[in-house]
């Protein structure tokens, strides 16, 4: 039976929101720590506060680099309010 322990990379040793790790098996059979990215709630409807369907959930700094079809939906108030 293999060993399931792994050590964290870097200087921060605590499992904080910005320092989440996941065990990753290397081709050599070792377990190393892979860093997880933070997830966002994504854009919300201005009326009912539900998630907007059809729009990517990425950080605000990434939106300018997306294609226009990934940032909005072709409908009146698309990207600001939901269909209902």
C-alpha cells in the first residue's frame, strides 16, 4: 500500500482560502501538492441576484481577454439581467 502523504509547496503552511492544495500523482509515482485556483460566483442578475446563464465564471481581470460571445448573451439587457 502506497503512502498518501504530501508536503505543501512554498512558505505558507496553512490551509487558507488562497492556499488550497490538492494531491497530484506524478508520473514517477510520488504525490506532490498542486495549487487550486479560487472559483468565483460569476456575474449575477441585478434584479433577482441569480447567476447569469451563458456567461463565464472568471475573475474580473480575465473578462477583457475573453471573446465577446463569452462575456454577454445576445438579448436585451444580456449580461446585466436574466431572461425572467
